[in-house]
């Protein structure tokens, strides 16, 4: 269980950092917010991967395509986060 939590945090950090580098504009958020968005994005990417490709965790827990899906899901979550922040600021 502890290994799963540590893996989620590490993958969330990597996916969140890469997504923040790829999305243009300034995102003012802490490292904890980056990790949280990365973790949520990983779940979104996993759900999209399952819906589109019908792959399951039985194929292996850590896959390169899983990390790529996590980054894509994190980019989607980050764009939604930025849109919601922009609406509140207006």
C-alpha cells in the first residue's frame, strides 16, 4: 500500500511537471497542487486509455504508454483548472 502511494506521488509529480511545461502561459501553483493535478490527470488519462483502447492493469502496472496517458490526462485537467481560475478572476 505504501509503495502504491509513493508511486502515485512520483507519477503525479512527473506528469504534473511535464504538463506545466507543455501548456503555455503562467500557472501559479505550488508543488503540492502540481502533484494533485498530476494524480487526478493520471486517473483521467487511465480512464481515457481504457475507454479508447480497452487496456487493463493486467498488462502491467508501470508502462510507458501509461505515463504518456498520465501526461495527456494531466494536460486536460490543467487546462480545465486554468479555465476555472480565469472565470473566477473575471
